[in-house]
C-alpha cells in the first residue's frame, strides 16, 4: 500500500470516533503548550538580562582591571604613563581608558602631630544629606576651584580636638596636601561614616583622567576578551608603575554573561522537564486509545489480512494514526504556547522570544511521543492471527 493511501486510511479511521481523537489530542496540546510557554519566557528573560548587562549598545564586550594596593599609602595604580604603554601595546584589540569609581578610600592623615590611617569620602558635588553641626559645608565653588577644604566628622573632631568648635580652622594633611577644616558633620548614611569629606578633584591632584585604580577596556568585535585581558594583566604585573606595591586583577563581563546565560538555560530546561511530565501522561493516553482501537477493529484487521495485506502494513497504519494524533496536538500546542507566552509577557518587563528551534522541538517531541507510545499497540495489531480472528 502506498503511503498516501495509508495516510488516507488512517485519517478516515481517526474520523470515525472524533470525540475520542480530540480528547487524546488535547493531552498533547497541554503538554507541548506548557513547554513552549516556559522556553519562550526563558528566552525572553535571557535576552533581556544579557541586553541589560551587555557592555555597550553595539554589543561589544568590556572588562575592567582593578589595582589593589598592599598598603594604604601607595599611589594610584594607573597613571598617564601606564595608560600610554597599554594603549600602545593593546590598542588594536581594545579601547582603553582609566576610570576611578571609588569615592571612599583609606589613606594616612596627619591631624595635629598624630598620623593614622583614616577613611575619607571624596565629593564630586556638594553633599546635603547629612547634619552640619558647626561651620559650613563644602560648596560648588570650593569644588570648582579645587579649594583644599575639608569637613570632619563629629566623632573625629571630639577625639582630636575635644569639641566641634575647636576643630574649625585647623589643618589636616592628607597625601601631602594641607586641607583647612571648615565644618563638622554628623550622618547615619554609610557613605558618610568616615573621618573626613574632601573635594575629589583636590585629592587626585586634578589628574582624575590619568590616574586611578581601575582601567576599563572595550573590546572590538572578534577579540578574545578573556585571553586579551589576561595578557594585559600579565603585562602590568611586569611593567605597571605600581606593580611592586600591589596586585592587578580583572573582571571579565563577557565571561559573566556566558555564565548567566548558562544558568538561565539550565533553569529553563529543568522547568520544561517538569512541564514535560504531562507529555508522558498524554502519551499513556495515546497508548490506551490505540489499544482500544485495535480491540474494536479486530474484524477490520482480519478482513485486510484475508485479502492479502501484510502485517507490516497493518502496523504502519496504526503507528501512523498515533503519530498523526500527537503531531496534530504538537502543532496546536505550539500555537497555544506562543499565544500564552506573548500574553503573559505583556504583564512582564520583557518580551517572550519564540525561535524556530522551539517549533522543531514541538514537532519532534510530539512525533517521538506518537512513535514510542503507538509502537506497542501497532505491533499487537500486526501480530493478530487470521485464524484466531475468523474463529
């Protein structure tokens, strides 16, 4: 029997009991829809997260190299000479700039005749979210002209000078720069729980563009981010201006993005596997229906065997019926899953992403379920003995 004739025969057989066929298909639809919905939402989460964490709008990856000093009195890890050396050696694969995002540092301060390690916060703009107890605040004019003034905490003022008023007008030497104390403050905010507030521009000697503890590299397309970053760190450990006073470490954003993507994929597969349990239950329903169909059509099988049909043809017909049921359910489930994913994403901060591989998954899994759970009933139909049927 040709395949087209076999297909038409299977279709007509399924139509003889449409209600049972539809109920069997429904189980497959639910299982496939659940899996497609979860995968589409998982793809959407991954795309959204990677776009949020991606280094640049053009898709280029970035990495940062940080300098960690062995002691609090060391200079900044990167200076103008370091920057020029790195640019000259690695500019073909990356754009490099010095960045100093740290506004709270530990350094040595000379207060009166006493020198001690001190925590300071550096101000880029006037601060208003603390309580001023004496004197005045650091103003925008102070920051603009790099006026060497400082605010001292209430705790430090009482410890060093006995009272807040005694601290006003005194001099504090930090990194060889003398600052005049113009105010005393109190604050519960963590960024101000330090001994002094200083103008950032003064602290960095007006060289913030060329000095810092971090360099940020944006890599061109095609560059091996991890390998090139390791080469830069290796170079700095030998030729960096402060390589003997500290260490260089890098943070690879590209590697982090890959790790995040793997975690999301793993979670998606795990949840999809749980949802796929319904496919197993639906497959059992397909097998049950096919066994029932074989039992009900014993006379039909006998007549076909009597007129010369081969057992192999009988088995293929029943197997094809099972596959037609599951594939139909798989395609309908795919459409339902896409619709559910799109609808759910309307209430979420990301959009569901449906890929062609999801369609192939729905089609392939549903066909596989039909083959696996339809094979035994089809073999039972093919193994029926004509003599037993005629009796």
